[in-house]
C-alpha cells in the first residue's frame, strides 16, 4: 500500500499542502488537475526524486519505480534499441538476457520495426511507446505517468490510452497517472484524486467525481456549464428572479451546479416527477461532435446538451420558445 501522510512540499513559490492518500497495489490511480496544480511535483515526491518538507511517503522503493515524463526524456544520441536497453545495461544484465527482454517488450508494444531508428526521427506516438518500453523492461512495481498523452494528437492519444489500459490489465502494476484531461481520467482511472492549487480536494470513483464534484471550482474544471451563485430560502435557490427548487432548505450563500446532460428540453410543458420546469427562449446553439449545446434564457442562461438526432427532430432554432425541465436531485449545492 502506497501512503502519503500529511505531505507538504515547498518548491520555489509553490506548495503542496497536507497531501494524504492511500493507493492499494495494482490500482490505476489518476491525479486530475489544471496546469500548475502540483501534479508533477507530487509524482517526483512519489519517485523519491524529492523529499517532503513535512509528512512522509510510505510503501515505495525507488528502485521499483519507473517515471515517464510528458516529453519522453529519450537519449538523443542513442537509437531506439539502445534507449530501451539502457537500464538493463546499467544493471549489468547478461547480454543474452538483455536481448530476450528487449525482443519481448518491443513485440508487446509493436515497435520491433523501430529498433534501429534514431529517436530524433520518431513521431510523438512512437517516442511515447519507446519511453513506455524503456520503463517496463525494468519490471517496475509502480509506473508513474506525467501527462503522457498531452503532446499527442487526438487519434494517437486514444491509441496510447488504450495501450495503458491493456498494459495495466496485463501486468497488474500500480499505475499513478497525472493529467489535466478529464476524459482521459474517466477512461482510465479506477479512482481519481482532484488536485487544485497544491491541495487534494476530492478522491473517489470516476462516477462520484463527475456526478458530484466537491466544489464550485471542481465543477467548473470538470466542464459543468451551469454554475450559479445565490441564496437558498425554504429550498428555493434565487437568482435573477428565477426560483430553482433544491434539496437544501436554507443557505445564505451557495453555489448551485447543474449538469447540462440532466436537463430535458421540450416544445411543450409536460407532466413528470421533475419539480423544476421553466419556459424560456433559445439564445444560442453550438453544434459539437457528440452533442448539440442549446443555451436557453429562462431569466438566466441555461446550457442544455442534447443529441444531434434530437436537435434535428425538434428542428430547434434561435428565438424559439421552449421548456426546460430537471429534477431537484440534479441540482448540486455547495455552501460557502
């Protein structure tokens, strides 16, 4: 079990503050946060490259850890084969065993045809596979991944994400993966920690994190489009003359967060168990790849995501009058 116990680290003008985490063996654990949150600093503490100023890290042997950086950190003066085998050479592994291990890992990562290539001639995806091979060939117990797909295009990013998922299933190692990409975190993480401004603000399953963000800042970062601030009185959140029914009875100051996927848009008002229903006018329409975002003015702008098929069937256009409906339980409330 990897344990970080009240770890604090000051670095230049930035600080990680009182980080406490437990990561069981074999878990795919994702640390998700914006740029500048302290994700790389946290990995370097886990790798033993830095020592905490306070607190302690337990359950990690530095010689059993491999760290893969975003920019790959390949040796430009060595070819692919020499890069992958570098750690084996340092450990004075017999040449015959080195060749066998190298052939096996190159086959698994589908880079046999690259072994004699100069690393300077490789694409981003090829460099990432070489960096992964160089790490895995040493058979680490823990693999630390620092934004490993950030520099890749969408197609290659998806390929590398699938590769990580397959390798985790195959080797059953502990993967600790830091990223700012919440779709990547959702696709790979068994559990996710949200890191903001050097502090862990939430840890949980992907479903818990994305359905119930712990704060307004978390909701904004995770892509929630409807985040409002106001007052709650007798269960009603009041903003700009709009009264939204919530599960909270009273709050002098509160943020209300509403997932755009949990709102129904219709031409006519209809009967349902949902207690919040508002008449409004379509203000903006934004076609996306998988959804169409419709912004409805109900007194405040409310973003609603629907499928392109539903959008076409309803023949919606700017200026149309529509109804938006959502459940009380869909309104997340954060007092401040």
